[in-house]
């Protein structure tokens, strides 16, 4: 995915429950990592201009792409651009990497 692209997913939850899950670092670690990955939350600030830093870890020995940050790890920095409970969450996501297309 290149800069400026977006990703979307449908979640079977009320808008308020989905918003609350985004504002709970422990919940993010549980549901945000894609299948086959786990997460570690490093920092969280649930306000506009705040955000979170999280590592997504590939399962040991898992087939797939190498980590973008380190062997088996994708570390992301997320900034909350817009927050409107029950209506909208806009995030800017940056991977911590030396790979120029992903920065």
C-alpha cells in the first residue's frame, strides 16, 4: 500500500462500542492485529493529536513477508486526526522502517 491509500473493514458492533474499543489500549491489542499476529502496546493517548505506538508481531516460524521494522515485527505510530464518538475515527498510520516506500 502506498502513501495516501486507505483500508476499511466492517465490524459487527454498534458505533459506540467500536469507538470505545479504539479508545481502550488493551482492547486494541486483542482485536487489531491481523490473523497470525499478536500486538504489544508501547504508548497510548486517546485524543485528537494523540494516538498510539504498537508493535505487531508475526508468529514465530510463520510464512509470510519479513517484518518492516525488525525480523518478525511491524511497529506502527498512529495519530488520531479526528475523533467523534459513535460517528468517525480518522487515523494517520506510519510504519517504523528503513524502507522508504513505507515511511
